[in-house]
C-alpha cells in the first residue's frame, strides 16, 4: 500500500514541507501564519506535482506495458489470470513478467530449433527410403523396355525385382500413414478384451518361416499358459508385438531365440519381448523410437524394414496409456517391455 503513487507523493510532499518550514523557521521575522501558508503551499504543490509525475508518467505507462505483456503471456502459454502473482509495484511486476516471458520464449525457440533439426533429418531419411525402391523399380523397368523383355527368363526375373521394390515402397507409405494417423489421433483405439496369448501364437505362426531361415526359436513363457486377457485394441497390439518379434528375428543371432514372457503385476499384465542378438549401444538407446532412426543403418537397410516400426510401437502404446521400456547390451541382446490392464483375474492354463 505504501508503494502506491498517492502514498509515495504524500510522503515526499510531507518531507519537502517539513524541510521548507524548518529552514524558514530560522529566518528572522517569519511569523506562524507565514510558516503555515508556506507549508500548506509547499505540501499541495509538491504533492500534486509528484503525484502527476509518478502516477501518469511512470505507474500508468508501466502498468499499461505490464498488462499488455500479461495478455501476451496468457495467450501464448495458456496461463490462468489468477495464477499471476499480484504486486502493487509495477516496476517489479514488469521486471518479473519480462523475465518469465523471455525464458518461455527461449524454451520455445529451443524447441523450434530441435524440431527443425528433426524435420531436416526426417526429410533426408524419408527421401532416401523413397528413392531407393523407386530408382530400383525404375531401373528394372527401363532395362525391360530397352530390350530385355524379349527374353522370358530375364523379363520374369526383372519384373519380380521391380515388384519387390514396389512392395517395399508400399510398405513404407503404409507405415508413414499409420504413424501420422496415430500421432494425430485420427486412429482411435478400439479397446476390448483380448487374449494376448492367442495374439502371440498367431504372430509366431506368421513369422515361423522367417525365424526358421535363421534357425531362431520363438518361445512363449510361461509355456503352458493358454489365456491371458488384457484390455487393448487387438489390431494395434498385434502390430506392436509383430514389430517387436520381427526385430528380434532380424537382429538376433543365428540359432538364437526370441522370447515373449508374460507376467502379472497387480492388475497389470507385463509383456517382455527379448532376443539374444547384437544388442544396441547405449548412445543409440535414447533415439531408437524416433522415425527412421537406425542404430546400424547399413545392416538395417540390408535386411529391409522401413525404420518406422519402433516409432509406430511407441505411439500405439502411448495411445493405450502405457509406455515401452528397453534394456539392451551390445552382443547380449535386447528386451522391450510394456504393460496392459488385465481383463481377467488369473492366467488360464
């Protein structure tokens, strides 16, 4: 209250009046009425002048700037008005709000810079992954047009290669569309009771040939379990497990194994997908869920895949209100784990 323009003006006016009257009291011939008139005049004139200077030229202008800044802050950062600390001193308010606003803007600029770096990397990666199958198919088709089509054996071979390149391109486009839809929320999770054991065994059947080519054994633990009910979107959780198990096969050791282990934790079902393959170096672990990020780019592109599998996994699980964790050690394998709400009390054997 003492920092309001009126009180500041009053105190300074009193001080000026007291000094003026004190000095005049030492002048000979000055009477009491003269001191009173002089003091009153000094008080009124100094009070009005100081009040005008402080209130109109300082406080009101600073308050105007502060209010404008506060509106910007509320608009930019969605901060409720009641959360803003009130203070009578506009200079303190202004200084505080400018500091807060600048710090928020700096954070925003840093975020935009990171997003710009990510955007450039994303464009470079997606351009490379789109270019490879397009150029391959283009090369095969042009070779056929240049005369190779006359040889049935060569033409059949080149058409098969062109078809595989286009299949890879289709897979990449589908994964990009799925990832974009999941990120934007266009794909709604259809949560229902799902027997996760049934889903895992179906995936094992689908990937049996791929695993057999590398002599990799697919294992479900506990072995005797037949039914574990969880609440999830069956199609999307199948996609999650298929991506994780496929990764285990691709990056596992020849003659190794990929294990899917189920366990109960309170009212949650923990699902762990492990392999005993090449593992992931510690410096790569924080980025493996980014789009197109590959820890071993040369090998990843050689064995196929779009580089979007783990990004899709992460976003699907986020849409299930859960998260995926990873533990990995080079040459000792990798374990991905996540939880889903349990839909029945016990495991059924």
